[in-house]
């Protein structure tokens, strides 16, 4: 069931015995909450140490103390045996701590070299920038990681993976001894992940300690030497990665057995809800984003959409939901046997469709507005009498659906930005549930969400399907697809290259279909 | 579940103060006026009811425009053309009254239509051609004033009562009811109706949603372009209303009036706590903002302080108000 990453053989040398970084009894209190309670953490030079825990477990608070964003209330830190107490991020950086964020702090309009030396440009004897020297040094540092980028290329033309590696090279040039990677692979394809892991292996050899934070279990087991688990601000334990099983790790993270992460289900399929015929979508310059898609989803059925990054999964959902310009879409979309022209999301919602996007902050939520306003946004019509909204009715129904999905929020009026990722995702689901949709389109519904919330969202999806909703689920999480879906459609380059029933589906077979590239198509890419 | 720890970090007094920041600011400005007001014959000139009524009259035009501007800024756009559209509609209304001798009601409807049309153009070009509203309304700012000068003659058109002049009913905008200037009453009515629209109608929700995140709004079934166009039309119509009041109060419609009004309106909205990024803000805030600016002008005027100083103070006030809001949102 595990996704296999094609990774260079790991150098299994035992980590050296002197801890490079030692954090002891770290306690951090905020008014009302103890975010960290006497937490310990050590990292040796040349090891990859995974820091695991659900959202809110205290991982990011611990890292913020380490990088000087917060100060600790109790406890002590030693870096190479010296007491270490960074007062601000800059002093932490000077002491050899570097963090690679999920959101990279780079300037897209500047070149590779300019970004590399941003804020510390080299000058020649006239006090002007020494482009030649900077260019040369950039190439050298990148080569150290086995990376060859044109130094003049603008950053916006690089792929996320390349930008990330540039950031790592920059950290190394700043003499980093401890490198913190916070969810580095969320935006990377499988191949890019293995490239990153190759680089991590090099860093391991050059005796850098890497603290690796990720929700992706497979990665953790592939790359890390040791794992430390935090839960609710408490230190739970540290052990060699090979001593962990997937189940033991989950159990330590959530504090209970999660044998039923995926709900088992008996569902009865009803009439066909969605039928797609010869669906084509054009990208710019006449290129096809989608080519002649034909499939259907029945009531009560969960159909998966698998494929590599850029295979066209998101485009498929968007086309059904009326997101792209009508002129670029051809083909027929039938909802419950009725031909619908999906001119816009407005029409799609009217036809009984809900769409949970891949990017909940960017595309699904109005972050500045309240939980309540976000929940009812797509269903305001239900609460409108004449010209005006019936605020009381709105409040009541919002409360019902929010409670049903067990969204943890201080109140309905709390800005949705204050909620954790899992709860935000539940608000997005709640928004469409208010309309009791016939068809639910889900794009990476559990991305960046902790295990506990994941299980809850799976249960919700399953319940909806049992109640007769048709579900089309696009995901790059293989175990998720294999466990939830009755049928899996595999896409490659905008085409459906295979269909697998629940019994037939394995990750290997999905991958096989997902890599059926068309040779002549590749050349035009 | 550990809540966002920074939320509980705040001092409750500071929090309360920040929450009622607008009203507090208004109170502080009022107290400053009270203290620094010149006293004549033992009576404080600033707190005199007639003076307070004058402040309301003076802010009515800015206040009405600021209501329209609030809508526009809430959807994340901007309208720089309001000063010129005010000049256009004031001059147009004056011409209709004096040259064509039309009835007051007809003139008001036509005037509002002209304002609505310019708003429609702003909205349509912004959404359909996808040019930023900053650019579109900058162009309209130039276009509307040029059009007013060309079509209606470059000179001010006097609006005088009596035979051959404007009908008496037009000057209702220069009157007072129960001591309160009619323009101020119009402003309050406009603000209240708009406030109800924002808070109690689906359209109001859509306005906040579009400003907060246009992509999420569209995917939630909101017709983003339609909402933006309506908002620009509202702003145009309200600006025209201010223009008609302007003509009645000044007894003329001049294509050269209204210069800099857009900045006053934007200042009022921003001081009132509406985010220029869109999605956050209230109408009450904008009216309070306009009111504060009006009081400060009045205080300085009563003390015969140079109008250049007024500009300095206005600038400082904008920065202070927005700075406070930053602290509030960060906390």
C-alpha cells in the first residue's frame, strides 16, 4: 500500500555520538495555553530527524523557539555544546540555523544569482555589485548540491522544486549547521521529491543535521533516521525510524489506535448522477488540457481520479464545475440524465454540484470573514426572504452543519483564518453540504491535514456517499484512493489511460497507467 | 485543541479601546475642539449647535461619496473618478434646471442616471476588459471633467431661484429641518440604507466575499463581475447625489468643482477602518471618518489656522488611524 519513491540508496552510517543540537525541558506558555511542556529534542550532525505530531502539537512553536521567533519560558538549548538562546531570527541564522519554509521568501522577478545574494550582495572596489563573482559563487554552491541552474534565469521561471533547492543552497552558503525543512514536499511531484531526497542524502554526508517536518508518512519512513513525536505540547518519545511501524507512529501522534482511519462501507449504487461525454478543454496556444474524457459517477459511488502532477485531475473537476472559460470547453456534461451547460460555478451549484478545491486558503475560503459567513456563502438563497436574509435561520442551519461535521471553533463569528487546517477544510465541506449536493467534487481533500482530522473527513465523505451523494475524488494520496474509492480512473496528460475497480486497484497498476505518456505529445511540451 | 495562542495575548483594555477606536477617535476630536475652541461672549463657539450643524452640512457631500467609496473599496477596487463625476453631475443638473427648466424630480433622476452611467462604464471596463480600476477610474477622472467642460461650456452655470431660474423645490437641499441641514439628513438616510444592504441582504454578503477572496467567491457561486459592476454603479449614483446637493448648496454647477474629493472620500473610508485590500470594513466607520475630518477642519477654521496646516493634520490622521488598525489586526 505504500508509495515507493525512486530514491538513491541511503547511506546508513551511524550518526555521530555528539549531539549537535540539544533542547532540554523547553516550556512555552501563552496566556491560557501551555504550547510546549518540558519538551526535549536532540539532533546529531549528519542525521535526518523527523518531527511528527498533529497540527497544534507544538512542532511549529518548537521550531520558532529554535529560530529565535519566540523566546522560551523554561529550558535550555545547546548548539555544539555551547548554550544557545537566539533573541531573533537573524542571530539564529548567524549561529547556523536555517529554515526552509513552505512558502519561500524569494523575489520572483529577480534572477537566480540576485536571489541567492539578496541582502548580502558582493561589491567590487568601486562599491558596485560584483556580478561576475556572485554568478561564479552561485554556480559553485548549486553544483555542490548537484544542481545546474542558469544563474540568469528569473526565479518565476523555475519550478517549485528548483526554488526550494536554491533556498537550501543559500542556507548552506550561510554556513548552516542545522537545517529545518517544514513540509518541503507539498508542492513537489514524485520525481522532484526523489531529487530533494538525493540532496538531503548529500547533506547528511556533509554532517548537517536536518529537522524534517511532514505529514506524509511514506516520506518520513524513507528519509529519516530518527523520529520524535509531540502531542498537545508534550514530548511523547524518540526512536530510530526503523523501530517504528506506521501504526505505532499514528498511535503516538493521536494518543489512540487509529485502526479505522478509513471507514469500511457498504454502499448501494443508485442512478447515474454525472455523465461526461467527450469532454475536451483547451489550454492556451491550442494545447489540450483534457482530451475526450468519458466517464460517469453514480449516486452513492466514490470514484477516484489518480495521476501524476499535471495529469489533468484538477482541470477535469474544474471543467465539470464550470470554472474555465466556456469557449475552451467542448463535450457534454449530464447531471442526473439532464444535459447541463456549465457556464459558471453559479450554474454548477444550481445543478447540485459542490467543489472542494485543492487550495482551501486560496480558492475555497474568505479568510478574513467569519466561520458563519463562509459556511452559508454558497447557500444564501435558502436564507433569503424577499430582499433580506433571515439571519436567525442562517445561524441555526449553520450551527447544525458545523456541529454535524464537528468543526472545532470558538464561535460561529470567529474568522475562519483562526482555525486549524483540518477545521478549515471541514468549513469548506460544510459550505457545500448546506446545499445537499447530488455530486461532490473533491480535490486533495486531506492535503496538509493531520491524521485525526483526516479520519473524520473520510468518515464524512463516506457518510455522504452512503446517503446517495455521488463523489468524484481527485487525490495524489494513493492509500486514500485505494481505501475510499469504488473505482479509480487514472489520468495521464489529459487523457484517461485506465480504469480500475476496487478489487483490481494497486499502487503499481495505478502508476503504470499514470505514466502512459504519448511520445509525440511529449515533444510539444 | 490549542487555539491560536496569539489571540489571548491581548490586553482587554487595549482590545476594548481598539474595538471602539472609531467612536473613541470621534470623542477625542470633539474634546480637542471643546478645549481649543475660541470663546465669544462666554459661549464656546465649537460646541454651539449651529456650528455642529454646520459641520454636518460640510461633511454631507464627502460622507455620501464615502458611502459609495466604501462599497467599491470593500470589493477590493478603487474609484478615483468621484471628484470629476461630481463636477459633471453638478454642472449637468444645473444646465437641466436653468437651460431646460426641467422639474426638480426629473433633474434628480437624470443627474443620478448620469452618475450611474459613469459608474457603469467604470465597472464594465474594469471587469470585462480586466484593466485595474485604479487605471480605469483615473481615466474616467480625466474624461468626466473634460466632458463636462466641453459639453456644458467651461464656465460655472448659476442656479438661482425665482422666475426663469430653478424651481424652489430644488433648494430643499440648502434648507434645514429641525435645525439639521437636509444634506446631512440625506447622508444619514443613505448610510442607513446602505448599511442595511451590506448587513442584511445576500448582495451585501457577496460584496464582502468578493473583496475577501474573489476566486473563492466565484467558486461559491457569486457572480463576481456582476457584483463589482453594481458596486461601481452605486458609487456613481451616490456621487451624483452629492453633485446635485453641491449645486443646490453653492447655487451653481461648475465643471471645475470637486477637485480632490476622491482623496477626502478615500481618507474617510480608510480612517473608518475599511481595508484597502477589500473584504473588511463598515459603513459606520466611513461616516465617522468623514465626521472626524469635518470636525478637524472646523476646529482649525475657528482658530483661523492656515488651511495648509489642515492638510498636514489630515495626513497625520490617516497614518495614525491605519497604523492603529494594523496593530489591532496583528494582535
